[in-house]
C-alpha cells in the first residue's frame, strides 16, 4: 500500500490549496491601458477611425491585460473594453454608461481612473490622453485664440495643474501617451514627473489622424523602456513615410525620473546667464508652430543659444538621459487658425518644446510664474 502514499499526499495538498482559494478574490492583471478620449469637440469625427485602428491592432496582438476606452462625445460617456477572442475577432463591451458630465473636470477624471483601477486591478497601468492640446498654456487665455488645448469638452478645458490633480488621485502610470498637440513640453513633462515613468508626446502639432494605434498596440502593452521607445518611433516612421503635408510628425519619449536632474542643470545655466536671458531675442531660435507670437520653441536650441560650450556639453548629456528617443520629419505642419496652415522647416530638434517669455507674450508671462518649472529651472532668477 506504500506506493499510494504520494498520490494521497498530493490530493491532500490540492484540497488544501483549493479550500484556500476564494472565488471573490479579484484577478490581478499584468497591465491595463486606458484611452481617455475627450471628443466633445472638432475631433469627434476622428473617433471611429481611431477606435477601428485600436481594434485592428488588438486583433493582431494577444495582450496580457485590458484595453479600455473612456469615450465622451458629448452625451452619456461610456467606459468600453475591447475584447479579443482566440480567433482574433475584437468586440466592444460596454462596461459602464455615465450621465452627461464634464470629462475635463479633475473630479470626473479621477473618478474614471478609480473606476478602472477598482474594476481592473493591475501590476501596471498605461494612459492615453486623446483630445486637443496646447501644452502648459492656460485655457483661460487660449479661449481667446484659435489654438489647441488638452482636454476640450465643449466649452470646458483642462489646464496642467488640474490634470496633475486628477492624476494624483489615480494609479501611477508606466507611460502616459498624449495623442494631442504640443504636449511634449518641458513644463508639461516636469509637472507630470511623479505621475508616470515615461511620457510619449509630440512637441508640435499632431495631425487629426493621431497615433497609428493599429501598429502600436503591441508595444503599448510591453513592459520595458524599449517598448515605450518603439511606440514613439512607430509614430515617427508612420508620418515620415507619408507624402505632402501629411509628412509631418515629431515625437519624443521622456524618462520622467531624470527631469529633476534636467531642472537642476537648467537652473545652473539660466542663473549664470540671467542677464542674457533677460534680453534674449528668440527670433533665431527654432519655433515649432505658426502662432503670432510664437509660444513653443525647441528647448535644446534655446539653451544652446546662450550657454557656453562646457555648459552645453553638461546640458546635452543630461538631456540625452532624459529624452531617450526623439525624431522629427524635416518639416512640420502647423495650423494656427482655421482655414490656413504653414510648413515649418525643422533644423534644430531636441524632442521637447519650451516657452520663452518676451515682451510680445505679456498675455502668458505672468501665468508662466505659476508653473512648477518656472522656479525649478531658475526663471525666478531672471527679470521675467
């Protein structure tokens, strides 16, 4: 009878572990990615194509986790899950329908993030913020201009401090991808440095087609820095292969843990050159849009315009640690006002834009004091 003891013992162990399991214990997923689509604006016509692209990407990629979409087109926003079966067929599953709400309210965004976190507990989270965008520029000012914002829900807009407040109430993200214009700015990245490991965004305008989701779903569910870089490089390659005005795209992948060091190096240089910065003429610095006056300049070219060779070397070394990928097409399209656009040659490109206070930007100079970057980077040592 001794030959039966191992079998009996194994069955005993199995029963113990079976008895210890609870059917109501939540499943912990490897990764959940939420696409937060604020489309109650002129981009509403692009929703179907973008969602179709996500479904196409998911059909060719088995993901270890969940792909969710919060979609607000004006009434009754929905939380959707894209579900792939074993044959590659993707269906949309409605998880929750909300009453009409302001999706760019910090309170609302936090509640959505917590809905996702509670329903889909995961080891990692990724976030795609899909809407109009205008970097750090406050919405109270941009309402008077024909520009872009992040988060336009009808006549409501979300500025960066409100976005930080919303994100602080949710999970930490492995990456945040902005499918919105001008969001790869040093001011924006620094503000979000504690909310995400990597920031993937464009320092210039994003064409209405947006990110090529059909090609990046796989890398969005990766777990390494190389996956974030692949997501960014796929965006660049997609637009660089286009022709005419469609060959327009710039992008960067920012490692947020290095932003404090970048601020410290920048502060050293600006403090030493405060007099130069006080009288800087930005005419010859690479701009990244067609606004008048310009609001977004290449960050690296700005520093190089007054730093010494030794300072440039120190700065460039830290910048390369912070911006782990960058690429731009030779020219970028800017549409500063409805009905017309301008082609901008790109001769200097570091991957992040920055604001440069000048006498022509009085509308924004005081607001710039309210950014976390203003003090961290030494702007408070200047007359601006």
